């Protein structure tokens, strides 16, 4: 009896110590992961029956509040207390965008309404590069890749019943680069990937004096009112230096370039679309028949719009690299500009592939 009393007293003291230290005794792997994940939900806003905005705070996010939003489109029958989980489709915004872009500029709500999946639309920054920033060699926030894939994804799995093994990803412009680079850097994490007017090679050098890949990063720095070199450093030759031996932080740029990481995309269904900088109309509208394959005219030369003209060059080289590696991809090169009507058309065209890959 004395030994039993002492044992109970010891357990009581231990419990008090753990409580004071804020420790948790894990009842399972999920609880242990929750303790390790620093990202926290700080607010929820219901936009509609099946649309939910979630504010997430993380030390990997820079700024005064360390908080960004993620918009979720929820499937019919979704319940945060359900025993089952749902596959996810991630849609990444472009430079200067946010978590509202896809629902504000496309019919993605209607497109996904009958599908048994959660659509995840996270907010980063206008110049995030979907990367962990170099910060002149110091590292630290913002660390967007760590936040999105190492913190937000498990948070959604734990608190919003997102599935752990069935996800697809797509993005436009900067988000297209992010979708491809995430897929390459984390083989098997995403079952399919799509890029619409994606920055397929940040190291692209225009052959005729047009917009170069690093120019987009420099403009992003202006958008965010920050030093563009914080992202990946300097690309070195042939940009801003005439010395071929002056490569500076080129290896970081290559690590974040879908073209340079293309070999790691093998085995993943891919969809790549881009225009040539000529606005001839989409030839399609929401509610009509699916986009016709005839739109993919594979133009031989670029048009006049500066950004899509560069995107055209990047993706021509990316496409050639995939072909060289023997990696299949559905490619639609067409006339078009760096604007939402073309991106919505390509979202609709690629949607069956994306949603089919996750069985939704």
C-alpha cells in the first residue's frame, strides 16, 4: 500500500511538471507531429458553404504577424471530424497574387464542385519564388517551401482531413515554376503537376535582347520592396557579368529551376501550357465545350508581349529538355498572353488529368 501511494504521488508530480513545461504525452504519431509543427491556425473565415479561408501563423513566414491565408474549397460531405480523408489539388498563385486569385478569376468552384477533393490555394508573397530564401547566406524566413510542404501540408492533414498520399499541384507563372520545382524536389509527393505560363527556367537568356529570367526576379523584388538578391543570390554569367568564371550563386538558381531539375520529374504526369505573346483570343468560354486541341498550334515564333514572350522561350527549352530525357508530357503551346482567360482555359483542359491522378 505504501509503495502504491508513493507511485501515485510520483506520477502526480510528473504530470504537474509536464503541464508546467507545456509538454504533451503523445497518444499517437499525429500528436507528436502536432507538437513538432510550429505552424498554427489563428483564424477561420467561412466564405460560403464550401469555401473556407484559414489564417496560418508560422515562424517561416516573414513580416510583423508571420501569418498568411490559405483558401480551401471543400467537397460535398466534408467534415473535420470525419474518419476518412480527402485527396488534395493545390493551386499556386503567380507573382503579386494571393489565395483569392483562383476563385476571383476562374470558375474553379464550379469546376471542383462535383469532385471528391479539397482544393488548396495558399498565399505566399508577390515574390516568394516558392523557395526558402538565401538571405545573403544567412537563411531564415521567409522559407516558403518549408512552410508550404513541411508545415502547412501536415497541418491540413491533421486538422482538415486532407489525405496524406493523394495530391496534385498546378500553378501559373511564378506558381507554375513552383508546381514543377516542388514536384521535382519531392518525388512522389504529387501524383500530377501542371504549369500554365510557368517560369520554367529562371536562368533563361533571351536570344534577341528581350526579357530574361533574372529580370522577373528583379521585378519581384520591386513588387515586394526588398532586395531581389535575398531570394537566390545572383545568377552570375551571362547576367550582370561578362566573366564566364563568375557564377556567384548560380547553383541556387539551378536548384530552383524546373529545367535544370527536369530529370527528377520522370514518372509524374505533366501538363505544360504557354503562349507566344500574341493575343488572338482564347477561342473558348466557360460553360461551352472543352477547349479544343486545335488551340495548341505550336507557334514557331513569339509575339510582342514581353512576359509571355520570355515564357515562350523558357518553355520551348524546357520542353526540349523533357524530350531529351525521354520524359513524356502533355504540352499545349498556343497563341496567347500572360493573362487569366488563357490560364482558366488551360486549367479546364488539364483538370481531368490532375483530378484523375488523385482518384477524385
